């Protein structure tokens, strides 16, 4: 009886070990099929300077597309002339708008990993959603971060200066773990309570 029990325990251990090994093998294979994104240069020029600072917002900054001719802030869907419903603030809807602007964009849950078929840069998106759908909700907003060469994430809140810190004044190493509630400590009026994910955008 003890021998049978011992063999049964050994069999179960072997099954579990193989399952763990198989999982690790899949993880390694998955990592081999992904590449590190190209990271943005560390610079506040021209973002913090007159002519750029007012209308080049977080989306322009995340895309690294400064435009001195802008007369209003860039938003997802703008460059593709997609008619945007300002009452919908869901990740699914903003993913749709991003796809319209950037047909080859790839959403991923893998931090700091993109496909290897072409050079990509990585951004991240969060949303402040008061109560979708609700017309005229002043709490609604979108916000973007980008990955820089110092392995930290920076962002440009609206017409403000470029920064590497979150709502708690902590350096942002991972947007998913950062504090996006800028209502606290009089840092703003938005609480970006929805983390939508990471995005690989072709360079």
C-alpha cells in the first residue's frame, strides 16, 4: 500500500513538474518572438517652449509629433478625420480611434515587448471616465505616456511641462503601477481610473 501511495505521489510530482516546464518553455518561446521597442530620446525640446507648449498635449508628445501649427490639442481619431463620440470613454472605443489613426498599431499586455517584424515605439493609455455614457461629463479625459531611453515613462499633461512623475510625485517605471489620480494634492482635476494597456506603434 505504501509503495502504491509513493508511486502515486511520484507520478503527480512528475506531472506537475512537466506542466511547470511546459509553461516555462512557452514563456521562453513567447519572449523569443518579441523584441524590445525603440525608446524615445530624453528631451523637453520643443515641448516646453512657446509655440509648442500650449497645444501639443500628451497625445502629440507620446507620438513624438510636435506641431507648431496646431490650434487645438490633438486627440485619438483626429489625424484620420474619424468622427469622435465625446460621450464614450471606454478602452475599447479609444482602441478603435487609435487603430484609425495608426492602422498598424498593436496593443499588448507585455510590458516593454513588441513584435520583431519592424521597429516599434511604445506608449501607454489611461482614461478618466466619470460615468460613460454621460453627456457633458467634465471628468472624462484621455492621457498618454511614452517609454524613453532612460527606461522611464514620461508624459506631458495638456499644456503643462513634460514630467517623469505620477500623481504621487514618484518616477514612473511602469504606467500600470503608477498613480493617475491627479485630483489629489491639487495636481489637476482628473482621475484616470482606467488603464487601457501598452501599445506598439511602428516607428
